[in-house]
C-alpha cells in the first residue's frame, strides 16, 4: 500500500516544505485537489457536503493552486514522489488545454503524474471557462481516449461527438502512458473507472462501512465488465481515526493507495507563527509515518 499526502486546503507557502518532508519520510506521493476559485454562494449544493446550507466545507480564503503548476514545482524538488490529482475537473477545460498541461507535467516529471479525473459539481466553474456543464459526463467519456491519443507524441487526429482534432503533433509527450484514475461513487462513475480508466479514486473521505460498500460495488462492476483487479489502482481516503488494523483490512480488500492528511490533526487557528504551524504539521507527519507508512508500505 502506498501513502499519498493530501495538500488540500493548505496555505500555498507550506506545500513545498511539506512535500519535501513527505519524501524524506517515505510517503509515496502527493495528492493535489482542483478548484478555480471560492464563491460566496453556489447555485447547486456541493455534492459531498455535510453542511445544511449545501456549501462545501472549505472556507473562503482557501488556496487552490493550479494542480499542474503545483506538480511542476514539487516534481523538480522531490524526485522520488508521484503526483495524483484528486480530482482534476477535466471537462471544465477544453480538450487541448488538458492534453497540453497534463502531458507537459507528466513529461517533465519523468512520468510521475497520475491523473485522477472527475466530472465536477460546481456549475459556476464551467460557466466561467465556457464549457457546457450539462454534457460534462459525456464529454469526459470521450476526452479520456482522446487524451491517450494526443499523449502518444506522434502525428494523430481525433474525431468524435464532442471533440474534433485535426492531424497534429503535441510535444513534449510522456514516454509512458499517463495513468488515469476515475473518481466518484455514482454508478456512472464506477462504470467510467472500469471501462475507461486505470483505477478508481474515492470522492471524499468515507467512514469505514461506507468505504467497504463502495469497494464491494467497484468489484461487482469490475466483474460484470469482465475486468480483473490485477494492476487496477484503488485510492481511498478514510474519515476515521488512523488505525493500523483498519488500514491493513483495506489493503487486503484491494486498496493500493491511501490518501492521508496527518497535518489536519493540527489546529491551525492555534498558531500565529507560520513556522511553528509548519513544525507542528511535520511532527504529525513523522508520527503517522512511523505508525502507518513504514509498517504498510
């Protein structure tokens, strides 16, 4: 089982030192979230919210660095880490922009990008980037094979229902296929992961029983599609207190990658000094690595 440090909701200036510390401690990778902005109010409720008003749990002022820019920064300083997006909202961008930015990040990081991908929930992001919200699922289904074609680095073309790309060559290109990990736990999301992707990634942090149910559904979908779990990556985030036996159970259930955020055990409001906050977060990462990363890696 590999452990990936989530950098969601962090102050941007703390991302690099925490990534370097994660590499030093033996974490396998960094998990990078994706949003364009924060809003005062949202037209539709956040899909995974637990708040009565339907708004997401992250507050105004939350930093959302562009995933590929953040990956580029960390990749140059942390040569052994992998980088997984969770999840990259590809259909709120046009096909060629996704192909170019992700392909460049993968190529320049020596093939260390894993593209966790999903349809998104925030209509306002689609509106402001000029992409159709209502067709985002169908466009993502077509985008995935189109991206694989464009990343070949050869002269290629693509003609589909939503995208038409004339014969072109996109460089730099990854020298290995970029793993695409399908996100979400709806029936459509499971179908997309099984039919089009190289793995499945959880949508938020689940309680243990909910996680068991979703993994069982994933396996049922895999079996119905005639696909083996061999080589299929399964990313999970648990909304439970860290527990070695529980992690081992999910490893045995087929979870290959655990998303973790030990830094969240530190109350940032209790620190007025950013350096003291950083040190406290690193101390939690140290403890987590000794208790879980090293025994289960």
